[in-house]
């Protein structure tokens, strides 16, 4: 579960082509990071995988099946939004339950999944609080909890830590990596932060202007960057 294949995928907005034909293989259980400067197409690529944008051409396969024309809800993937996307008037429990309620999952099953997610994310003691009564890191965990309970084939993260302060970011980075180990589910993670990419990824995809400059493990990219862009991007200080 959780393999994703992009085959000759392109995306244009009007006359502007932001993703030229692109091929990419994401394997089951892999932690894949898309990294590159602002505007290079990371979010667009993630949104194409999620189904939040339609491809202009090309194919997207999820677990070997053609998902190119499927709506987001039918793809079996969960997008983790930044923590500010929580409902402020609902408790943590209700925030996490919301997608399951929408999907018509029975209440006892909802409760089982909430308990599991809360325990995986150390949120058990916070289920009756509202987002306003939580720290930034706790709020981010609730946002992740809302994705976990859908039991997706893959998690898609778009710069989930960008609105946290530096110290919290380091902690959350480790928590997401630990969660990946616990769940062994595919994670696709977008960031413009080289350190996040190097510390979290099994596989890094370096993008520039919609083009994949290099795909490889952090060590591959560090030892044998294919060009100056990759070398500069991976090597440059923050
Ligand atoms: P990143 O996430 O790497 O910062 P994006 O994927 O958001 O980059 O954007 C890639 C390019 O596509 C940018 O030039 C951006 O302006 C353009 N773009 C993204 N979404 C739209 C849209 N809905 N309409 C027009 N242009 C868009
Ligand atoms: Mg973006």
C-alpha cells in the first residue's frame, strides 16, 4: 500500500507551464521529500498527487491503479495541512473525528481510531481541549491526527512546520520521523528547508522550476550532487 507513480505528468496554469513532463516513482512505505526554492512547483506536485489539481497531461498511479481522474476523497491519501486549519470551536476529539464523521464511519470505530491516533501522538490528555488551549506543536499533532484516522495509503505534507518557531520545528521533525517508523506508511513531504530534507528523507527529490534535478538518498545527494544547483542547495547554510 502507498506506492505512487507519476508518468509524464505535466501541469500548466493557463499558458504557463509549471511542471514539464515529469516521471517519479514513490515506493511503499518510503519517506520522500520534495525540496526546492519557493515557486519551483513543490505544492503543485503534491496537489496533483492529492487530486486537488488536475493534471494537464500524463498519468498518476496509486498502488498500480490509474488515479489520474479520481477525486481527492477516492485516492486513499491524506493531506496534512498546517495547524491553523483546525476548527477553533471544536474539541481536539471532534476535530480528529470530523473526517470520519463525514465519511460515515460508525461511532465505535471512530472512537477506536481516535484513541490509537491520540496515543501515537501523545494527545490522550488533550482530547477535550480546544485548539486555542494547545501549544503550536500540539496543534500540529492534532492536524496529523486528523489525517491518521483516515488510515490513508500515504500522507502528504505541505510545509507542515513552517508556522512553528525554530525550536519546535526540530522537535516536530523528530516526531514525524518517529511516526513514520511506527506507521510504516508512505509519506510525501514538501519543504524548502534543506535541513528538514536531509534529516527526514529516505529519498529526496530536488526540484528547480518544475524539473527534477536529482533523486536520491540524503547521502547520495551529499556525496554525488549531479550539478551545481543540487550541490549549492544541499550544501548551502540556512
Ligand atoms: P512551491 O510550492 O514550490 O513554492 P508552487 O507549486 O506553489 O511552488 O508554484 C509553482 C508555480 O506555479 C509558481 O510560479 C506559482 O505562481 C504557480 N502557480 C501555482 N498555483 C497556481 C494557480 N492556481 N494559478 C496560477 N499559477 C499558479
Ligand atoms: Mg508551496
